[in-house]
C-alpha cells in the first residue's frame, strides 16, 4: 500500500469518526449514519490495499 493511499484512507476514517461523533452530540441520526458509512468505506479500501500488498509479497511483484 502506498503512503498516499494510507494517508487518504486514514483521513477518510477519521472524518467518518468525527461525523459520527458530531451526530451523537447533536442527536443527528443522518450525520451518525454518514460517519459510519465513511468509516466502513475507508476500512474496505484499507482491506483491499492489504490484499494487494499480500499478493505482492507472495508473487514478488
């Protein structure tokens, strides 16, 4: 996984956490859901990058 991808995915995850926390604080369920979705998206991207890294390790490419 490239450093830029790691930073981008982590930033998206943190943005999601912030949205979810803001939604919790204001009792805004839409904002809570958006935050949770952002976090899930970021984690899925991170998992995909980990698979790519593992394939590179196995196949040496």
